[in-house]
C-alpha cells in the first residue's frame, strides 16, 4: 500500500524511508504485465496497478501516463518477448515457427492479441519483427506484396488468438453450444450439421482432443494461409512480377 502518515500531521514518508524500491516506468510496466498474465489486459484497473506497486495512481500517471499508455507499454513489452526464427529458414518454415511462438506468447498475456489485431504495436516495438518478416518475404520473391502477405499472416494469427481469449471468458456458453451441436450427429437430412455434430461429440468425449482443439484450429489457419501465399508466389513468378 502507499506509504502515508495521514492523520498524524506528518508528511508521507519517502519510498526509501519505507523500505520500498524506487519506482520507475519499467517497474510499473513489469507489474502491469504481471497483472495481464494473471487477469487479462482488460481486467485490471489503474488503482489495482497502483496497489501492486505500492504507490498512488498519480505516480503511475507521472511515470507512464493514463491507462491507455500503460496498456500500450504492456503490449509493446509482450511483443518484445517474441523470439524470431533463424534467418536462413525457408520462408514458410520461418513463419510457421514465428507464428507458433506468437501464439504461445499471446496466450500467456490474454487480451494483447485483440489489441494487436485492432491497433498493432508501436513502431519502436514492431520494427524488429516487421523488418525480419517482411525481409523474409522479399527474399522469397513476393516483391511489393510482401507487406500485404506479412499483415495477412500476423493479423490472422492475432485474430485467432483473440477469439480463443474471448472464448475462455464464456466457457459455459461454449459448452452449451458444443452439446447442442453434438445432438445433430445422426441427422442424415443435414449432412453438414451431422459432420459438425460428430466432431463436437468427439471433442466432448476426449478431454485431450478438446484441450488441443484451438491450437489445432490455429495451426490449420496458419498452414492454409501459407499454402495460399505459396500459390500466389507461383503466380507472381509465372507473371514475372516478383521483382516489382
């Protein structure tokens, strides 16, 4: 809690006098990042953050800014945790590895994926990954479409993780829907619904399969995006547009 001598007529003691470490922007962002891992980006307040660092909210404003400024700093911190693959990998392998790492990082800090999908990170935080990723695509031959291809892959990944984060917050509804879909598995008059129902029935009967469902869906989306881009790369090569 903040140190204070309220009611005693004395001025509040300094943090050093109270045995507390000096408060810096980095310490505040560290605490906000920890709260995000614990609760999600949207589920803590500035007052709760102030309590976590044993200070007053005004001190947060002084060192970092308002809540949006803190949130942006947390997202940038999370982006900085992403490890880039080796630069000598083929472009599809490079992005497969990158996006697998991205999901692992974003799932550790719920809410960051949605923020990234909507607004992206700061230029400073994004420079390292954008330069590497777009560079890989340029080298592969995507030319002026490299930026579009990069954004397609990263936005798709962030949107799927954001969906997964949101579904975690509506577990009861998700279970109810799964059970209802499963009742359609024997409907010969609705073959599409029957196939979906059978898949949902399998998920309900196999906890291991259910636990890995969204990871499988994420991997499938990434793989199909990469397949589509590989087809596009062949078209660019056939049309001679790779150097434009």
